[in-house]
């Protein structure tokens, strides 16, 4: 499965990063660029359960391709979620089911940033995407 253009660009940026500190800074920048959800979208129905931080997710199907928007109250999680969105936005429901999260974050050089709780949280976000895409 080929990468969406924006995901491929992000991958290039992270692979060119000189070490962990630069990747951490990039992660924050990607999180800061996430379009904000409005207050109405930050409701209980859109909250992803299974995350230690608050994460909200909304999805919309356009011409057979999913577009997700998300937000979090935690800056690091916002960055990780932003990179997950780059990986899944524009995909079909069938393609979303095949996303290998650990592999994606490993390619980005961010696997050491994924503590078990963060990893569980991101899996919960991906699971919620799959539920919405059903």
C-alpha cells in the first residue's frame, strides 16, 4: 500500500532529522499545525476512550476516502496523532484496516517515544477510525 503524499513528505522530514531532539521538535511542530476542532466537536461522543490524555476524533467520508480531524490536550499526543492522520487521511476503510501503527512510527524513528500507554492510546485512535469507517 503506497503512502499518501503528505505522509511520504513527513517520513522524509523525520528520516532526515539529525537525532532524537530534532525529531521531538518536529513532532511538536506537526502537533501545533493540527487544525483545531471547534468546541462542539470536543464532545463526549467524539472522545477516544483508551487514551490517558483527552483525544477527540471526527471523521468524514468523501468519495470513498476518509478524512479525519483530531485534537488532544497533550502536546506530544497531538504530534503523534497528527502523524497518524497524515498516514490515514485519504484512505479507504479497507486500507485503514491494514495500517501497521508500530511499523509507521518505527519508520519515522519515533518508536522509542511510544511508551506502552501512548501506544495503547494511538491504537485506540486507530481502532476508533476503523469503527467510524465501518
